[in-house]
């Protein structure tokens, strides 16, 4: 006797329902799923990070070359491509979207060959803090610094580095870092910060603008506090030549 799975029986029953009822159920399910996804997105830092990055890239003329580092899970590359920018995205994970103005490279940003001074702008939304950290144990010393040095190398003179990172009480977990003012400035040697904004999460689900001091005292690393609760959003400009940086 053939034993059918629960999913098979659910599909069989669903398919026998009147079309109008099937549509009603499907619409209600999608609404519930969509609402859950939106609530989740509103609660995490992407709700302030992505508008910041998009707004500041748009200060550049259309046709500018933009590299998005760590693009998996973001639609920013496609939005920028749709607005007329020439975009390349790079990530270790696959990327599901495409556009004629967009090229995706799946690989390690620190190992992929990219020409010097080839981009007008590099964006990195919550990705720098992960470089060199691997919960599996294959850590790379100063991975975040190496990533920023590579970004400096591939940016044109006066090119923009637009990025976001966790900010507050300095810490390092198994898979991300939290920066304070000192460590953030060390990370950006060779760059001039031309815009900085800070945001904090309150009541575990709402994000609000904050002063640098308010953001600096937030704990974003302890399990009791949950996820990232404070972020720095930065626009920095390349002000040094390629040969002036080292990994230290």
C-alpha cells in the first residue's frame, strides 16, 4: 500500500476546493507571510541602512560604477542598476536577481581579482563586521581591515565608501564585530568621513535617530540584549593614494 505524505494530502484537498476559495486562502496566507516578513525587516537595522545607502549613492551621476560588497539578501544592487548605475555585486552566497546593468560575482572579496581605482563607489551594508570571522573556526586575522584596504585600493581617488556597521560598546562575537569610535577610525585610515549618522533600536523593534553618544553606550553583543541595537552609517571618501596603506 502506498503511503502518501501529509503535503500530498493537503495539496489534493486544496486543489479540489472552488477556485474562489483557493484564491481567498492563498491571498490570506500571502498576507500573513508578507506581514511577518515586513515586521521582521522593520525590526532589524536594514530598515535604516538601506535607505541611507541608496540616498547617498544617488548623489553620484548615473552611469557611475558601484561595487556592493556582501550583496546577498539585499535588493539595493538591483535598485541602483534600475536607476542607471553600473553595478557589480560580490558575495560568497548565490544572488537570485539580475538586471542588464548588474553583474554578480560569487566569491571571496579578498581573493577575487579587481583592478585598482576601478570604482566610483563601494557600498557595504552590514558586511564589513563579518570579514575574517567564521563560527566554524577558520578565522582571518584583521579580516575587516583587510577588506577596507582592498576597498581603498579599488576606489578611484575621491571615490566614496558608503557602509554600515554595528556601533556601541566595542565587542567581537563569533561572527560579527561591534565598533566604537576608536576602532571605526582605525578601520578608515586613508579615508575622510564626510557624513556619519547613528541609529538605535528601542523597545526591541523600532529604530530611531540617535546621537553618537547615545549610540556609543549601547550593548549589541550580549545574548541578553538580542541582536544589533545600534548602528553607524558612514560615507567616507578616499583621500590617499594606493601605496599609503598597509595591513599593519
